[in-house]
C-alpha cells in the first residue's frame, strides 16, 4: 500500500494552473485556491485525478477486507471469554 500511495500524483504541485497557492503570513500557512473552470477545461488534470482515484479505491477496498477479518477475529475472541 505504501508503494502504491507513493505513486499518487501531487496534483496541487503538478497543476498550478488549476490550483493557485498563496502564503498566509499571519497564520504561516499555504492557502490553495481551486479553479473549477480550469479543472473542467484541463483533460490532463482530470485523467490524473481518475488515475489517483483508481489507486485509492484499491487501497480502500483492501482496508475494508482487512477490517472485516479483524471484526471476525474480535467476535471469536469475545466468544472465548
């Protein structure tokens, strides 16, 4: 899972025409502004987001399987007590 998540595209850094960053000096933070019109017009960005989403679905699906198995183990342990 760590290997797959390392391959996620950092869309905020990779698509500055879609996401504008501004530094908030008072709070010492970055503010990211999303340009919805630019997102709708940028097919490369949309493709990268779908690629990231595909990887995310796989990770979430695997985590749900593992969670189900852990819940079964918990039930069996509760039955022993």
